[in-house]
């Protein structure tokens, strides 16, 4: 069940930016000025088109970016550890797996190729929990079950798994440490609808036990099912941060891009947003959505500031809804 009153912040992200240095002095502005809090017991869904910076944001929180990345801003975990400035030693020993769990976007690449799923689950149980001896086997089977990983596939190696099974194995591994913060990057890729729902419901149960969840997903239906809040990212920036009920229900998104994302769904208007996102190595000076936005005008040549949960010069969504909705809305 979704919660409406999240507790203390587990993660406070403020002005987080990531730039990749490229040849010829160019840079890719993958994440710009991301600012949000995430509370214990809360699920925040991070959505946006491919390439907008969602995975880079998650990697920045875990110190998993390549050497050409420059990260600035702050991301404070539980009020005591800034993940941006914490060194690799701290991140490796005390943060990754223990304080932050990760369901990676490419699970096959994160599973150890020469060990079976059972061996990896058992090893992680020994490493991150107090489970020892004969209790390890049943605990590994239980961990697999939580992610709907079939028990009769436990002795397979990663290369013997389909994409969906590798995904479930990675989810099972990520849940074992029971970390206060879980980053789940596309945890339902390759799963059919029933398994999507089982997986996200398990993630929601994990959240309801007081954990914080950042759910990165293309699946807006999955986000709508379990998220408390939604962050919409476009060209590296969070352009809307909204309560999930308001976002998916009424009055709906306020940012034109966020509105376009929802209207593109087959069960809604089925009207894709025209055009393509800009190159992150060549962003316009003003609003990055201007070339695709039906509401763009000359003001949009200036970057809109993020205020009251939305970054847009024209809070047109509000007026649209007022005009469209009946008097009781
Ligand atoms: N090491 C790197 N060097 C240069 N650019 C990079 C690097 N890693 C990622 N990028 C760029 O950063 C941008 C954001 O990538 P990211 O993987 O975060 O997108 P995403 O929102 O997770 O997309 P998807 O939904 O497809 O997973 C992309 O333009 C990508 O090409
Ligand atoms: S700032 Fe302008 S171009 Fe950008 S989303 Fe708002 S109306 Fe559209
Ligand atoms: Mg990604």
C-alpha cells in the first residue's frame, strides 16, 4: 500500500550535476542540478525518455561513474555521508550493498559469470546478513522467491538465463542486504505484465517496511502502481516533481513534457511527443524542451527555474486543467 506521509529523509540530493569530459574539450551534460529528497517508506519514481540521465544519476549516487565524469552538488545519505565527496573506500566498504542496494539496468553484466545464481545468493547472504550454516540454503531459496526467481533455475549460470531471469536474479540479490535505500534501475525490463506487477509489488512491500526506493522506469503503469511521488527528467534535468496520485490522476502533470509522456501511453491519447530530445553535448541555452513544446514562446529561450515542483515558464497545465475539468475538480 502506498504511504502518504513519508518519514525522515534517507537521501537528500541538492544541485547534483554530472558532466562527462569528451574529446576536443566538449562535454556531455548528463545530469544538471538534480534536487530531491527521498524519505524512509517512500517510493520515488524517476521517469523520462531514453538517454535523459536516469542511470547516470543512480551511478553518481553509488560512485560508479567512469573516470571522465565530473560530479558536483551534494547527495547526503541518512544525514551523515555525502555520496559525492565520500571516497571509493567508504563507498565500497560501507555504502554499496549495505546502505544502498542496486538493481542494475544491465543485470547480466553485474552477475558473476562463473558462479551459479544459488552460489551468488548464498555468498551475498553470508556477506550482508547474519545467516550462516544450514540456514543459508533455505534463505537463498526465500530470497529468490521474493523476486519470483524459479527455484529450479538456481543452479544455472548467468549466461544460461534469459534477460528476464537475470533481472529477477539481480533483484533478489539487491533485496538481500535490506539496505535503507534501494535504487532499482529498470527492474522490470523483459518481464511480462504479471511478473512486472509481482516485482513492483515486492518492491513496494520492501518500501512499506521502512526502506526508501528510487524506482527508475520506462513503465509508467508500474510507477503509477507503487510510487508515492514522480520525478520527470528531460535532457538531464528534473522538470517536474509531483505527488503520484495527482500526477497520474487529477489534475495531472503540469509540465508540457510530463503531460506529453502520459498522453503518449496507449491507454491514454496514444499520441507520441513529436521530435527527439536534444544532444546532451549540445544543449540549447534555454528550455531544452522548446523545440518540441507546443507552448514554447520567446520566454523559453531562457532556462526556466525549478519552482513549486516544476520548471516551465508557462504553468499551462494548471490552466488547461482548470478549463478542462468540471467544477468539483
Ligand atoms: N561514460 C560516458 N561518457 C559520455 N557520455 C555518457 C557516458 N555514460 C553515459 N553517457 C551519456 O549520458 C546520457 C545519459 O545516459 P543514461 O544512461 O543515464 O540515460 P537513461 O536515462 O538511463 O537512458 P535509458 O532509459 O535508455 O536507460 C546519455 O546521453 C549517454 O550517452
Ligand atoms: S519553458 Fe517553454 S518550452 Fe519549456 S516546457 Fe515550458 S512552455 Fe515549453
Ligand atoms: Mg538507464
